[in-house]
C-alpha cells in the first residue's frame, strides 16, 4: 500500500560525509515527497548532511539493516517490520519524553499493537485503510460491511484475496476483535464462525482481487459494485472521473496501517540525537501537513487541512474506527489460515 521504488542509493542531499545522517525510504512518490517536504529543510534547521538510501520496499530495508548491509540510522517501516525489529532488537527504543511533539499523535497511534514490547520503537507519520468502496449510483449511501454479505448484491461483490485480510474483515463484520478471535468463547469457535461466513460470502463474490490496479479497474468498469478497497486508490479513481464511486470506513471498523520511522540499534550518540530531532521535526504540524498532502495519506496526528480531509483514508475520529494488525498474532496462525483459505478457494 505504501509506494515502492527501485533499490539502491538515491543520492545524497547534503554532501555524503562520514558524519551524514543516513535515512532509508521507499522510492517513487515517497522519496519524492520526503525530499521536497522534509529532508532539505531538516538539513538547514539542524545543520546536518542527509544521505538518502532508497529501498524497494520496507522488507528490503529491514533485511539490509539486519544483515549489516546498510549504514542507515533511521528507516521507514511497516507494521510488520516495526514489530519484527522491536522483537529482535534491531530498533533502538525511543525515549518519548524527549520528543516535544509526541503528544500530537492521536491516541490510537501511541505505542500501538504492532510495536512489540513495552518500549516505543516507531514514530507513526501517516496512515491508510482497507475499507469499503461502493457504486453510489447503484447502491446509494452505505456505511456497513453488511453490504458485502447482502444477497441482493450477489455477483457484484469483490474482496481482497489474501487469507489474513479475509480473516480480519470478516471478524470485524461479525463483531470480533481480529487480534483476539473468540475472546468471548474460544479461538476454535470464533475462527469456525469466521470461515463459515467466508464460505457463505464466496457464493456472492464476483472475483477476489490481489492488486491495487485490479480492484480499481473492477470498480471503475462496474465489474463490482461493493467490496474491500484501498482508500487512496479509490480517491484517485474518483479524481480521474469515476465519480460514481465512494469510499467509507464502515461503522464496524476497518483494517488500518501506518508508516513508522524507527531508529537503528547501536548508532552513536550524535546520530541518536539527530534521529530524535528528526522524529520531532516530522511530527511538527507545519512539516507533517504538507508531507501528508504530498504522500496522499492522512497524518497520524490531529493536524489537518482541506486537502487531508478530502483524502479517501481520512478518519475524522482520529483513527478510532481503525483496527491495526498484531503481526505476532498473524504469524502464530499464518499457516492455519493459509491452508483454510486455499481449501475454501478450491472448493
């Protein structure tokens, strides 16, 4: 969901000396947005050289750091790589008491479930969602996942064809916590209810999608009227003229993700101080608002603008309707979920 570009060295903004502050960031719109809205101004404010290491995706960046093939001091992470690094000691704990702007984060982004352990290891900046897209001309206004299980919409429903997303959204639809399935009974009873609901829905599905381009095409060309979607992609489709589409974070909640900056464990005191200044700088409203607008995703703070409030992923509750994945819980059940989902697809 986050942008990705080609692996390799993107270049040095500030000169590339041994005292440079090295940041890892994904390519495409991400590196362009950070270079235009953050890095150069941070260099001026802190009188520091910023070297930008471009990575293909956040797992690529994590693997480079973990294997000692990167000299990065800070890196952008997903929920999974933040969790992995916090669990494996790859990230340095962050003393949030030394960050003037940490309290600007919405409560839901403060030490979230995907940041393993008691310490804080990541600073969220922007977030996105897997909510519900729908054809407003055909279905009117919708606000509930129930539309994706409604027999009246049979043959016009599409959902993401990934096992953990099928579990996640279905759990929300049934009123369960996707990170604690069967909390009111037992895990076995809860997961059985989820898979039974997935089977029932399968008969209503037009097709399952796997990529952003695929699901946008289905909605734009009326091959589907309702189903899961990525908010940013649907907003772009509407901007391209497909104004019969709309996007909502359903009242039962939706899958949420965030981009998070982490500090590499073991860096020297000077670079640790610069990293902390960088985190604080990112959370400054005057910095984060234009960055969020450039990235096309809403900020993890209360900062906003007309542009941000018009983004597909924007949640006016400050993220309270979002549920974040616990990567440890997913990993615990990954093989089981994958096997069951494959069985359902082939039946």
